[in-house]
């Protein structure tokens, strides 16, 4: 069990500026980042026994966080700056 918060800036340190930028210009990206932050916070509270939860729920939350993290990473590495200029 880990009590380290998995903030996006720490998970993707090379993409900090891009994360900030995409949050401002891409509504979907901003929404999934918010979802990630919310579930990550809930997991952190459970891991530190501030708001304990069962093993099954913890596993479900961790899977959901990983899915969001994968989607965020995919958007970071496949982001096309030219598309912003067209929109």
C-alpha cells in the first residue's frame, strides 16, 4: 500500500506545461483530469486510513485511476497542436 499521492504533475513531469495548456483549451482533457484528481484524492484518503474502504472498492478505484491516467497519457503523446489552430 502506498500513501503517496499520484498527482498528474508528478506522474508526467515532462508534460507539466502541456497538461496545464490542454486543461485550458480542451474541455474533455480538463474533465478527465478533474476525474483523475477526484478519484486519486479518494484513493489517497483510503490509503492513509483517513477514510478507509474495502479491498474490492480500493481495487475498483485503482483500476479507474489507471484507466484515466492511460487516457490522459494517450492525449498528451498524440496531441496535435495544429488542430487547436483549426478550432
